[in-house]
C-alpha cells in the first residue's frame, strides 16, 4: 500500500517536467477582446495607430481582424489576425505590445500560424528563431525561448510574407520558464530507491 503511495508521489514529481506552468504575459493573446465591428465579410480593418484590439497597437500598415470569418476558423476562440490585410496588400503590417518582464528571466514565446505564411516575431527589435513544435490542420505551433533584457519588453508580430500570401496568427503567449528545483529531482531519485528496496523485501 505504501509502495503505491510512493509511486503516486513520484509520478507527480516526474510529470512536473522541466518547468512550472506560468501565467501568460501577453494581454489578449488570442485577439478575442476589443471593439470589433464588421468591415467586410467577417473582418475588421485596423489601421496604423488603432488600439481597438485590447492590448495591441497596429503599426506601419493596416491588418485585418477576423471574427469567425467564413472559411477561416480561428484556432483559439473566434477571432484571429490576418497580417496580410485584405487581398494580401499590406506587406509591412505589424502589431505590438509591451510586456512586463523580469531582467535576466527566460521566457517561452508561443504562437500558432497558418502554414501558408509566417510572421516575424521580434523581441525588442531582435528577431526570434522559431521552431515548429506541433499543431493541427492548417495551423502550426511555433515556439522560441528568449531572455528579457529589461522590465518592459516590446513584442512585435510582423508580416514576413509580402505579396500574395495569407498570414493568419492566433494563440500568442509568453510565459516564464521556471526550472524545477534540484531538490525535486533528488526527491524523485530517493523515492525510486525506496520503491526498489520495497520490491526486494517483498
């Protein structure tokens, strides 16, 4: 009986993984909140300087903000961004927001984008190298780890596919990477030893 209890505790330790889940620092990462209105076919045009979309500011060129548009389902909620605007004619569009971060802290950036085009992700002007880590259907999850250099970090999502390429973006998050304390792994090792001893005595 006590061996089963130890095994249960050990499972909890091991399933904790290399990091502990943290809150998303990105405000309105799935673009669900804000003063949306239908400009055309389930899309709203957001011009440079527009802050109708809670937490975000549009820069340089306009973008299209969709609310369950026909044929273009969002991956998280009902809304998504089309960085290429209407008819893919907004090649230099970007959205930005400032994140409250801790200097020297590592953060995991994650976003879902369509496979038909990509956006550049920049942190304080520096381009992140994104790795595909999964997804489903037309959507791919891309992630990267960065280290905050200030307590106010500028996140920019920029259209990197000018011309006739549709670039959909959804489900943006930035979370702190917090290593599991070494003591947790030592506890796991010790519990493994106890299970082994119990089996030999049995």
